[in-house]
C-alpha cells in the first residue's frame, strides 16, 4: 500500500511539473494573422508566407490584397488587420496621422513602367507614342485609390501629356487589373509596376519612368494599432525586413 501511494504521488508530481513546462509555439492553437497588402505584392508575399510558416507553423497568414487607398479606408473604418503594406507613403501616412499605426518603416521600392501586349496591333517605342490616333485605350489605376495610377498621372502631367491623353484612359481598381487589361488586349497600353511587368510573359516594357519626374515609389509597412495578434504581427513585420529573405524580394524585381 505504501509503495502504491508513493507511485501515485510520483505520477501526480510528474503531471504537475509537465503542466508548468514551457509551451512549444508550434503546438499552440493556430493564430490567424491578417495582412492587408498592395496588389502588386501578391506573388512575392505568397512565397514569403511559405518561408515564414516554416519557422512559425502555428501562424496562418491571411492576405487581403487590394489598392492601397482602399485598404487604408478599410482600416480607418475598423476592418480587421494586423499588418499593412502599402504601395504609397502618402496613403500610409493617413493611418499614421490618425494614430492607427503603432510601428512602421519603409520596406522596399519599385519602378513604374509603360507596357503593351506582346501581340499588340500598335507599335510603341516611347511614352510620346501614346498620342497616336492608333492608340485608343490606355489603362491606369484610378489615381484616387491606386498608387500606380497616381504615379502615372504625376508623370504624364510632368510631360504635359495628361490632358491630351485623358479621353483614352480606362481606369482600373488596382494595378493587377491594369495588367490583365493589357494582357487580354482590351487596351493597347498601360502603366504598371516593373515587378508586375516582369512577372508576365504576355507583355513587354516600352519605357521605365524616370525617377527625376516621379516621386520615389516606396512601400511602407506597419503594425496596425488594433491588431488582434500583435505578437505574431511583430514576428512577421521583422521577418519581412530580415536579410534571410532579401533574395526573394530581389527575385521578384523589388529593390530591398
């Protein structure tokens, strides 16, 4: 009987100590991390999520891709988001000024390019060729919400082409839609990011917009103040800035 009591006590002690053991994060319940990101980041971020989850398998990355202006409005209205990556410093600063970002920094940069379809019926050599009567439709993102569209407008105004070309514009909800319009032949040309253009085998780059006539295209990243999972948001925020994944950013055409 005495031996039985000792054995039961030992088992109880073992179980009690096991309950105090450190928790293995990989065995925790899944944490869903909501990341709102510019549409132009879709391909690279999907690959980066796979890399991140190799080390943090309990964190499930859920992306919300869209135009930066639309994403900002969603967060302003209280939509769930842990991290935001914008293609516009101006849009990102709206959240900063409203006190909705607890930590932020510049992550990467990009370039704006003019593209046309590989099988297009119109031959374009430079931006000025858009004035040709043969060019009937040019797609750009809606400047009020799509940073790529805002950058395109800035460049065309600098070149005194905006007013002359305005009747030809087909506005898109985001830069990915611009790319789709050009790929499908629905428009003869469009303004997208360099990273979008090199990711498609259906378009070719006509011209890269000179930085001298365009604001620097930077992508700020921030942790949202009302983040539901701030600890995990911090892990992902730091991961995207780490040297270990620099080559992935570069592979997709971003400057890191």
